[in-house]
């Protein structure tokens, strides 16, 4: 597969994943209200479960090829939630025996990402 085809496959998958995410967010708002990010929580959990199922299936049944990996894991699940990729990266580090590095990755990702969001908000709020 050439790189242009890879981008196209990811693009289509990400569109599907993004639509699924939007639908779940809307449904959770209607059913549960806006007082807690239920939709995002559900998306992060189900996306991580789906990533585990997909990677486990690929490992058990054989690699379906780069096109399918790009479409499902990078495209659909990436458009649905990047939290699934974050979870996979943390588990891969852990399973390789890099427990400390896995914990550092999790803590740094969460703490630095939230800090970066605060920094971005402060920068924009300080504009005239």
C-alpha cells in the first residue's frame, strides 16, 4: 500500500469513528444529562475494549494486513477515541516489562495533557 492509500483508508475509518463518537455523546446527553461527561467516559472505555479485542483478534487469527490495521485501529478507533491508542501503548510497555516506564507514560500523558489544556486556555484568555 502506498502512503496516499494509507491516508485515504485512515480518513474513511476516522470519519466512521468520529460519527460513532458524536452519536454516543448526543445519546448520553439526552439520556443522562450534561452534569458529567458520561459519553466521553463510555467512549474511552468501549474504545479501549474494542482496541483490545481488535489487537487480540489480529494476534490470534493472523495479521489481516496493513490496510485493515490502518482502517480499524488507526482510522475507526482513532476517530472514535485516541484513548484506545493511549491504553494500548501503556499496556504494550507494561507487557514488555517496562512497568515503571508504563506508569510514567500514563502519569505524564494525563498530567501534562491537562496542564497543556490549562496553558492553552490561559493563553487565549489573556488575548485582548
